[in-house]
């Protein structure tokens, strides 16, 4: 398979790589735009609908490692929060938090303080955020570099051999 891919014409491989990159950028942009619209709609929902108390019954993954979704109990019914309280808030399982239930979609529940900016206070929190960000960057680098090398290996090998050849020629002259 590798031989077949690397025997393609340079323009075909370059076009394929550029197409994949452009598609990724477009998908990322569309996803970001959709998320931004939903975020703004949730902010309007919090401002226009009356908030109610809810009991936080299941903790998110960053607090106990078991679940990625925050569940609350509203009027005896367990519901998943679409927007949970900020990561570094003091709220935790067992606390009563304020939520808004979308009147048009009863399953759409939003914490009233989801958009409150909360930054780490303890030094260990800063270190953990930095380590997490560094891990994400390393994983992305570990994925992107092999893909680029897979597509561009013949050209890079040719460039290195030309550079070595010109260095040898200059040394003789």
C-alpha cells in the first residue's frame, strides 16, 4: 500500500493532502460556529426562563473519574445537564444548584452559571492545566507529523539527497 501511495504523482499526493487539510479546517469551523450559536442560545435561555433548584446527583469525570456528564434531579426526575457549572467551581455532588429547563425541550437543561469564567486558584490546578494542554499538543504533533511524512516522504528524501550532494560538490571544489 505504501508503495502504491508513494508512486502517485507529486501533484496528486499534494492535492490529496491539501484537500484533507482544508476539509478538516472547514469541519472544525462549522462545528465551532454551531457550538457558538448554541452557546449564545443557552445564554439567552438562562436570561429569559425562570431558574429552579436541582440536586447534583452525579459528578463529572474531572472530579471522580466515573462520568463525563453531570446529572441533576429536578422534581424527582434525573436529567443530564447540557451545560454544567464551571470546572473549577466549588459546587460538587450533593449540592443544590440553579438550573434552567428549556420550556420547548424538557430534556435540555442548563446550569445558570455555565458561562461564569472560573480560573484555577491553587498552584497544582495551574500545573494540571499546563500538563493537560502539553499532552494535547504532543498528541496532535504525534498524529500530524506521521501523516505529513507519509505523504511527503519521497520529496523529503530527494531534498536531503540533493542537499548532501551539493555539500559534497562544494567540499571538492
